[in-house]
C-alpha cells in the first residue's frame, strides 16, 4: 500500500517505533496513554531551550517544508504501512516539560500577505529612535492618555488627561523605574519624568520662553500656567500650577501666543478670545495669597473677537470650532483654522483681515445658511418637485431601488452630521509656518497646501493618502505626521526627502527640541528622531545597537489554551465545560474560546446585521456563555476576562491569568460577515488582537460555508476574512451624543430592513429569505456610512502584521472520496491516517489555496462532526436519513514568526510556538459537534526598552564618529548685521540688513524682543521686561521678523515705530496721558537668532532700538515731517553722554560673540 501514501507523510511518521497494524481496535497513542503510568520515568524529557529546539527543528523538517516535529527517532524506511501517533504524554507534574506534537505545514507562505512580518533587533527601514516613552498598554492609560507635546530649550512637556508632565533632556537616556517603581503601570520603561497634580484633561499646550512658562488649555475651560525648569523630589506629590483662570464655558480647543505677546484661545462655535499680556503680567506679579484676584484680573481683560465682528446679528467669521491657532511671526498676524475655513487677523490691532475657505476663495458670510440647514432645504425641494408631477406608479424593482437609495442617502446625511463627503475629506487637521514665512496646512485626505502670509493659496502636494495630523519645522525642513503612523521629511519646496513608519498608530503631535523631533502617537508612546536623520548617524546607530542586541534582549515563555465548539444553539452543563477546558487550564496563561451557532434564527440574524451596521454587538445568550465559561475556569480568583466579540452566532472571548495581566493589553476586536450578501453573521469570523510582551497575537474564530461540495466557497470565505479583517478598539460604553446618533442610524436601518422585507414577502418570497434579504440590504447600505472615516490606503492586512495568528472554529471542510460506511469503519478502527488522506482542508492547504503557510498538529482524535445530540461514544455519529459523513470540521490552525524551517527565538524571530496537546472532548454530547482544544507553548523574545535607551544614549554621547558628525552639522554659517543700534521717532522706519556670508549654506533667522525698558528724565534705564514669547511691544514692528537667506544674499528688515494711540486718545494732537510712562522714551533689545538649515545650534546678535518721544513731533498735522528732522529733534533732546552711549558699539557678553557686524 505504499503507493497510497505521500512521501511527506512518511517523513512525519519517522518517530513511530513498533507501530501496530492499522486494523487493531486501539491506536498507538492509546497504548502510550494506557502504559504511561509504568513508563513515566522512562519518557524522554523534551528541552525547550533555544539550542535544543533549533537543533531538533533542523533535523526534522521534511524536504518540502510541509511537516515538522521535534522527535529525532527513526524507523525502517521499508515499513509497508504508515501510521500517525500522538506524542502527547499523560498527566504529569506542572514542572515536567512536555513533548511537542508533529505538525502539518501548508504551502504558499513564501511571498505575499501570508508571509510572516519581518522583525529585527534594529528596524531596517527607519532611523533608530530615542524611545523616550515606549508604547504603553492602552489599559494602563485610562484617564492618563497623552494628548499633546511641546518643547522648551531643555525640556519636553506633555499634556495628558490628568494634568501635565515633563522630561528633562539631560535625563532622556536614563533607565526607567521598572515594574514596582515610583511610577504607575505604563510608564515603567519611560525615561524619568515629573508629573503635575491632577487637573481636567489637557487639550492644548503653548510654550512661552519669554516668561518661562508653559500654558495649557483644559477641557473644563480653564487656562493654566506652569513654571519651567523646576526641580522636584520623587515624593513631591506633583507640582502645582502658577496662574489659572476660567477662559471659556467649555473646552479650550486651541491656543497660541501672538508676535505681540498676547495669548489667544479658541473655543467651540468660532469663539476667539484674546488675553492681553499686560493683564497677564500684572497677575503673575501678585502673590500666591492673591490668586483669586489674579484670575479675576485676567478674566476681565478679555477681548472677544467674535463679538467685535458681529454686526446686526451677522458674524463675519465661521461658526465652526476653532481647531488651530497659529501665530505668523513674519507678518505679525494670527491664523485661526476651523474645519474647512480660515480667518486671518492682525495680531497688533486685533482686526479681521480676511476669511477664506480651503480652496483659497474669500468668503462673505452674510446670512449664509448653515451646513445643517442646507440638507433640509434640499429635501423640501425634492419633495415639492416630486409631488408636483404625476408619474406612473413604479414597479417592484424600481420601488425597491428607490427605497434603498433613499434610506442610504438619509443614513449618510445622519452619519456625517454636516457637510458633504468632499468637505469631510478636506478638513483642516494641522497648520504650521516654516522658516521662509510660508504657511502649510494639512487635510484629512493627505493634501498639503502652501499659503502666503496674506492667505493666498500657492500650491499643493500629496505624498500620502492618509490624513495629515501634525507638523513641525526646523531650519529648511518640514516634518509631517500622518494618521497611518507615517512620518515624512520635506524641504521647503515641498519635495519629499524621506519617510518612514514612526508608530503603529496615528502621529497626533510633533515637537522639536534637544536635537530631536519628538513624535507622539495616539497610544501615548513618544519617540525622538534625530534632526540629522536620515544620515550617517543612523547607520552608526544601527551597527552599534545591533552589536549590543544580547544586552537588551529578554526571553519569556507562557502557554495558551485555545478551544472551539459549534454549540448548535445548545446550553451545556458546567461539568461539560470543565471537561472541555477546566482540565487543561491549570498551567496556561491565556485562554481563548471560540463558539459557533450560539444563537440562530432569521429574526435574530437580521437584527444582528442591523446592529452591526451601527457598531452595536452582543446578546444576552452570548453573555451567558462567557459567564458559564468563567465559572468553569475559575474566573475571578485565577483568571481575568479581558474582552470578547460577538457577530450574530459567532463569539470569541479571552481570559488571562492575573500574574500575566501586567504584560498583556491593547485589546482590539474585529468581525467579518460571510453569510448572505457578506452581511449576515451566521457565517464569517470574529477576531481578537492583543499585545503580549510587546508582540502582537491574533485569534480568529471562523464559521465557513457548509456542505461537502462548497470547498471553493470555504476557501473564498477564508480569503475574505484574512484580507478584510480590520481591528478596532473595543467600545464598552457609548457617550450620549454617539449613542443618539447610533440609535438614529439604527432606526433608519431597521426601517429599511422592514420595508424591504414587506416588499419581498408580499411578492411571494419565503419568510426566511425575505428577512435575510432585508437585513443584508440594510447592512450593505449602512456599511458605507460606517466607513466614512475609513483609511483609504490599502496595505497589508492587519492579520499579516501579527507575530502570531491562530485560526479556530468550524471550518466545515469534509472528507471526500469516501462513503459513510467506510468512514465509520475507519473511525471505529481509529485508523485516522487513512481518513486524513481524504481531508479536504489538508488537501487545500497542501495546494496552497487556504491557510497558506500555517500549521496544524497531526490529528489523532476522531472526527468531531456530525453526532446525534445526547448520544455518547463513537456510535453517536449521524445515523438519520442524510447520514452525513463524519468529518474534522472543528480545527485549530496557527502561524508564528517562523519563515524558514529553522528559526530560533530571537529579536529577528520573536515568537516561536509549538503544540503540546491537540484533543477533542468526545464525552460532551450537548451539540452535534464535539469541542476541540489545543495547548500552545509560546516563546517570546522582547526588548528591554530602558536598557536599549541607555545603550542608545551611550552611542550618541560617546561615539567619536557620531560626535564629529553632530558637531559639523551644528555649525552655523557666518552672518553679518549692519548695525547694533537703531533710533526711532514718530513712525520712523530704519532698515536692519542681515547678510549670509556663507557661500553654500542657507541661513534661517528669527527676530524676537528680549524686553522693553523705559528711560526717565534723568536718563536712567529701567530693567527690561520681556513680553510673552518675547513678543514685540505694540509700538514696534519688524517685518519680516523671520525668514530664509540664501547663500551670499541679504535680507532687509524694516524696523518701524507705529503710533498705537487712537484719535479718541488725543487732545489737540497730544495724548491725554502725556505725563505717563507711555510718553517716555523707550528702549528694547532685539535678538536676532540665526541657524543653519539643519543646525541644532543657534547664534544670537543683539540690537538696541530706542524710541525717542517728542510731543511736538507726534502731532497729527506733523506727519509729513521727514525722518531725518525727526531723528535730529530726538537727538537734540538728549544729553551728550547719552548720545555717546547710544552711538557706541552695543556689546553684550555672549558665547556667540563671533557673529560680527560690518
């Protein structure tokens, strides 16, 4: 009979010694179990060490890589019969290592989406990053998610749901406190940081270097300030806020500090408020006992811009939420961005300059109907037109089509709320100004748009289809963060320089500081990317970190119990559940259970499809099953239920041992329907994805198409599930607004379902088909509404990116080419080797048509389908009229990181699994299927993030090559400034020329005001006081205050005095408060910061600007006086020593004194 067996099957049986003939009533596996009590001490223990596993795997893989097992025994190659064996041993002590089972490996895993993901100690496709805060488990961040970040000169600040925190750059390479340290779960591997006391969630953050404060806007409507450069002890209990006040009635959505030092804040409904710096400065000078008075002082100083531009009830600015505020330091303006429109303001006069939309078209907002009112008007027009015409009654198909299209349109409008699909795809998500004064906006469709300072649209770019969520700029480069986790580097002309995947979730914020670009992902992880990346430093880091792999590699080992059962709408006893799962649970860390046919019926399936279309799932019976299984495995004292997902009749749930819980999280769920119209959940798959020791493991419970001849349909169902399963965060509770929206959509869905059912049923279609068709059509219509915000990019499926994937369920593959009686005879003789030759699933896997590259242990238990309920033993197989052929419908199949026959567990192959037991529970009789369970031994290699961060820091600070490269890149080109002293009077203007003396490097410059002082009648100068963010005083303009200077070119900055008094403040052309400080001579210090295009260092040159007041000179009728006569009058009013001091060189001791003036 040798010709009846495949060569690879012989290879899988080389471990069989003295195998009995196939006609014996009991298999060899049973003989092993029967005699194990006498041979326990003689059984060979199997080592799970890396060396032993690698050696055994190397010896046992067959030539075609279809089988592998870990036994190295061999038998005579001339044996005339082949038999499979079970290598699972009898019960033993918990510390005794168990032998793994031989496995069947499917074909087709070499390429494509079924190839295991590539892993490495150092990511080969992106620059090495500073893991300031490694990806925390989502479950540890409840109430503490990071929302925004910002950098000072020496710190990185982050706003979170419970306050703020900051990291000192000097501690960025230090190791974390570890589990059990002073920090809470999720931060054990983060670099040392300091945290504030608890506050309302922080939504926005602004860094103010001028006042050495960090301003934060919160969900409770308050604005708070925090002092920089504070020092705390570990037991300080959190630092406190400095100044705070109630800014809005609701959340502070955005903030920015203008070029004149005023704080602007944005609110819902287009509300913009300005908090003048003068009031803030006075409040900051008050003592802590006067905290309440300080808050009132700021609150009463507000300027409400929306009120100022509202005339006769008509407002000239958009009513959408103010999502972003951006200060244009170059032209002294403020940009306010809503969803699809901008408003541009003069930062000094607070006047509205322009309102325009995302296309650059100016908007005149006079009684414009809101987006919410427009669809109502359209509906009225359609209704009027349709009722005014008498048309012929449409037929059945036309009425069905009209019903579907009408319901689809209504649901889409409800789901969107406002705007059209085109507007949704062009929503403004990010805004940034680069060093050349150009404004960049990012849209939800991935579009990048350039604007000039006057709000004119310049050009657009599209380098990635996903939403743009964040920007940051440094020198001549722009970094862009996307919703896909991609980070791109562009030049100022919009050319793409480089791009890499920075996180596995959206990049919500970017900030520059300490020589790095820090990226914040939605999961709360923060990574720092060197400003020199991509470059030679990255190559050095890769080599050095790869060489130190053993220092930061850690190995973990745990076991997983996976069970599957088609319950046939039955309810088992507790004894049945314990027989199935309870006996195998004591030594496992994770238990995953998949059920099929939990609840059936046309009405239930139709309702489930409608609920799925709006994101609702679960049933009372599904909850009963989870509670019953929890009792069987001792949930509460030993195991903790982590999550579940139900799709109509399919249910999957997971439990985790409590001592393993700190290392498991980020649970996501998914569901794919494969029933009628790919919408009904009687067939399909439900999945769970979780992170275990920083590795991704997925479990998918499937119920594929039934019937013997439907092999291709089953293959297609698997492919559909594998390719389209998208994991999303499990939502247990819906907020009120979302709940109302979902209920409204659900009502539309149910109405559509009922209407279509009535149409079909009245036309003579059977009741079950009518219900199914109605639910299917409703689900198909609503699927588009739910996919409004779906990611348009089609990459590798989610399952392709997992380190380990386990498929379980009722796959419905049958035995072919064999009769019912023949199958019964072979089962009774336990000749499972013969039956496996007739297994459809095995044949399809061998051909590479399904479960490509996945593995299954050799089956040594009887077929699990189909049985008469409550009939024990093998005699319970179906003996009715249909006499369905017994089959292994219920299976458990997996893949791990192994892509080659020999793979040790390492950071290159971080998850290596083996099967310890693969059994069916034949004594359970509550269903026509028998439950199946499989026990995995999983070895995981992970990275100790704290250790690797420390090694990263040693390379960056100690490696001579890196230090040389960084010093070269930090060099600032030579720059010259034409003067150190400027004297102004009465709207007089002077020119400050900045020259780039470098022959090849671009220079970026930025001018700020370090402080203003007044000069009394005796010529004494007060101490200079800086405004917020080193803003200019209202009487001074410097345009442009920032820009780019090409090699060997110069830029001229117009420094001008501006008269800030209004006509109402003047009497006979003279200010009423001429005796006050406002009419005294003033002096400011302008600091000109210059740096190279990629430089991490800055150089400073300071310029003294003096304004000389003259009552006669500022009369309105004297505005035609020449600039020279004004200067002469000013100088003549000064004493001779003051003139000499003003005309002398203004040298301020500074480490950057090499920056010369001509």
